[in-house]
């Protein structure tokens, strides 16, 4: 299909950042990474449905690495549905009967459009998800606990897929539960719960500032840190994925985290900067507080209670810590079940409330508008493209976006989506394997617009 996607100003901004980073050196890490076979998106995303031949699989296995996967190319189509082949995994098991998701399909949602951040009208949702550049694999929208829209253009419904950073919402939710239960005090330094990092710059970061990604440390996922293999961020990823650093060493993941440095002139709590590194530390905090592996905590508190159809696979590091910042894998319909526990329709999947009302309210009200506006959350291409005319008020408790109407959204690398709107009783989820350098993600804008329109019906 010919592409119907029009490159927005936000996408051009990202392209400019990448071009500038390439100009730093004669050959940039990104430029080199794109030369590796399988790093570019050349085969149709529909190939996932029919499968891959053995030579392709062998090549993908040979080239596997975190940076290669993040390119969102052809090999990434295999990685995102087969991560248990590449990293050790622990299983969060479903308990009891599967909760049925009733269908009440509204075909008019295929024609859904919204006004993008640049003021132009988007193409229709149906056109967008079947565009050859977007590489959307699956999308579901639920209203009142019923599926009103569902399409799988690039995967089969029974296949699992990485949540990527959507996984962070579970970290934020569990920590807020622990706070409500009096097991953690968010005003205390994070090192009170992760003593492995005492005696470092982490001592100056409160648990709340860590939860809201306002650490004041040089660990954000900006272009410099993302393209620098010697940054703490990239060294952490290498250690977690058990691959050598540029010096050829497999580093100890917790020792890497001890090497953080503060950002000059920036105190914790003042500026929100996106960071998987801080979520890594929060995941370890949960394990230390509960004295259980993160996967077991996730199963006990969440996955066992939602009538999931299948297990959630959570990849683990060489040291045995869960990759809680990005490596939960599940079916799309089970991600939808997870989203429902934040809405009034929780009872369509659970026998009792899974996330207490006060936990949801704390996440909805726990952000800092000044820190959000001073930071980098609003700079992401997908935020500008999808929410430019309907901006959130802040990030909060590991959610990327919270609006004054209480809706919350989380984005994941390679373009995963989770939108929960308790007031409108709407949930939207989507899986994709899209390179961030090609186009900004518009799915978040469609999900937000769908919630508004469904609430008016």
C-alpha cells in the first residue's frame, strides 16, 4: 500500500536531532547501526502473521542486541514477538478462569480522525494502521469493558509482544500500592530501599522524584546518551542484555548504576527527564521491599487477578532482576485486561478491585506541572504530533501523560500504547514495531480522540 502518512514538523525535528548527532563524528553509532542487515524496515509488517524462514531467523539471532532491536527494522519484527528466545524470562501466571471480553464493534471508528499538533487533520484510523510506514501490529479500543474496535494488521491475536516502556506503568502502580500500604515513604531517599546504591549521587534522590523521573541525574534518554555507548544509560542496557560494553567487558549492572553523575545546576525534583535507568532502580526497590522477585510481585498483585488468557513473560537480567522498565511480554487482549483495572469496568475482568481507588487518584494527581514543562517529555515527536493541541498537564508515577480530566497514557519504544480514561471508561492499547526515526506515532492521538467521541455517544 502506498504510504498515506505525511511527515510532520515533529518528525522533522527528530530527523534534525539525528542528523546533528551524525555530524558529530564521521560515522555515528546510528549510521553504523543502520548498515547492519535487518536494521532497516524493508519487509511488510504482515510477514509476522505468516512467519519467518529459518535463514532469516538465524540471521536475526546472530545480530541480536539491544541497539539493533531499537532500530525497529526487519529483525525487530522477530524480536518483539520472541523475546523469550533472547533473554531469560520469568512467568507471571494467570489464575482461575479467563475473563471474557465481549465485542460490540463500532465500525465507524475506522473513519476516526483528529487534529494533529501541527493543526492538520490526520488520515483516518483505518488508513493509518494499514499504512506501510506505521508498522502497527495490533490495536484494541474498549468502552465500558467491551471491545468496540479491534484490528491486527501485523500480528496474530494469539501472539505475544513486548510492552516496552508501557511496562513502567506496573512499576509505578505497585510502588503507589506500597506507599498506600505504608511499606514505603516516598519522601525518603531511594537508597533507603536500594542500599546497593548508597554512597552515590542516588542518595540525593527521593523515591517520589525517582517515581516522577525528576532525578537531577545525567541518565535521561536524550540523543547524547542514547548514541553514546559509554553513557550510564547504554552501559546499563548492555549489562542487562548481557552484551559487552565498548571495552569488551560484561559489566555488573548495579555497579554501572553507581557511576551516575548529577546534571550541573539541576536539583532533584525540578525537571522531569525521561529515564529507563531510574525505573530500573525502582524495580530493584520493589524486589527489596517485598523480598520477592518482581515477577512474583507482579503476578500476586496484578496478573493473577485479571483473568488473563496467558502468562506474562518478564525478561530478567544476568543478576536476576526483572527488566521492569521495558520487558513485559503478553498478548494484546491481556494488555487490554490490564488497562481495564484502572477504569470503572474493572469488574469485567476481576472479582474485586485490583488497583484501589486511592492508588489511581494518587497517580492522577501526583505529577508536577512545572517539572514537566521544564523537562523533555513534551519534546518527543509523538507527544507533539498526537497531543500538540490537547497537551497533558504532567507525567506522574511512571505514566508519560496525565490530563486534568484524569486520563493517563504510557508510550513504549517501537511505539507501544496504553491509554486509560477512567472518567470516560475507555481503554486503548496498541502494539507496533516502528523505527522512531521514520515517523512520529499518531496512535496516541487516535486513542485520545476515540475516548472523547465514545463518551459522547
